[in-house]
C-alpha cells in the first residue's frame, strides 16, 4: 500500500510502502493503477508459453483436438459412453475447452508465489496481479479453442446436416466463464499461499487436477451418472457449470438454476477465502521462502 506524504520538503519521502493490516483489502485502486503491468504480464505469459517451440501457438489447437480424438476412440467407441445425442467430437470438445480453462487457471495461479519469488523480492507491485494475469492470459487460449469448437459445429451444420438446439441461455456463457475464473483464482490463491510452507502441494496439484476431471462431466453427460452417485458429482461446483455451458451452446444437458446458484455460492466462498489467505501470506512470505 502506498500513501503520499503531507510534507513538501524535498528530503521527505513521497511514497510509503507497508503491509496492509486488513486481510479483506482487495487493493482495487492499486490494481487499476498497475493495469499496464497486468497487460504486460498477460502478454508475457501468452508469448512465453510456447516460445522456442517448433509449432508455437498451434499447440493451443493441437492439444484439445488430439485429446478429443483420443476421447472419441476410448470413451465413445470402446467404452460406449453416450454423448447426449450430439456428435461426439462436439460433445467432448465442448467439455474440454471449459475444463482446460479451469485447470490452466488453477495450476498457474497455484504457483504464483513459488514461481515469482525472484520478482517479488526486487520490486513492489500488488501481488494479486500475478494470479489475475494468469486468469486473463488463459482467457486468450480459451478463445482460440472455443473458436475451434464453433468451426467444428459449423462443419456439422453445413455438411452433416446436424441441428444444434441453441437455447436462450447463450448469454450465460460469459457469466459461466466468470464463475469458473473465480473458482480457479480462489483455489489457486489458497494453494499458492500454502505452498510457501508446504512445497509438497506443488507436486500434488497436477495429479489432483487430473483426478478431478473424472469427477466432472467432461467425458460423460450428467444423465449417464447413476442416481446413487449423482449427488457426489453435483457436489463438485464445476459440474453444473459444464452442464450449463453445454445446455446454453448445444441445448443438451441437465441444468437447473439451483445447481448454478450452488456453483456461484461456492465461487464466492472460495474467492473470499483465497483473498484472506493470500493477503495474510503476502505480508511475510519473503521471510519464509
């Protein structure tokens, strides 16, 4: 936090930096003041991700396409899992683009402190900028993958005469992304704060995210889940969000306002907890690491 001094003498400091005592302080004014730095971090993350690779940004397209093909072979052709009456390529890719956005935001935000220790120790800026920039930079990759999904849907409409039941909930898609970003950002800040003392969590995060995907209706519709186990799947706040995304875009899926409200409450709770934990650790984490 910084404040201007009331003194006019040239020898006096005109900038005072000190820890903020309240863990609820969001530093929104500082975030706006450092908005250029946020954009710089977003550009850095996007450019550096596939720097010095042969295919470069094409990996944003190759990864979801190859994963979708594998899902079609393994889960649709071999396991015979239904896809809710829509083409399997569209079904799996629609789940993957949402899941990839969440998992990328979570894993990137979870390493905010450990991966930027060298930067935090040299210069001051609101630390919340780092996980926030990860969420925004991953939004660019989501846009690329979502465009691929729309192209594939257009192919089925023009050449396969497939009809998709677009619902009036299409305007919900940006809202769904905001909730997913809140979940990932909040959980990422909590994990990032914990990894300052417990580095084992860094090793567990990727493993845990991969397991969580199977507890989320990415590769199967919610209607496929046995009624006995459906409450456990719905306890995952991501499940209603993916179902709502498919319902808005494809007109298929099991979606209720109550389930969406549950996801919103979880996102708010996790975000609030993440802010408190992140702010508490921010004040003295350099002494710990």
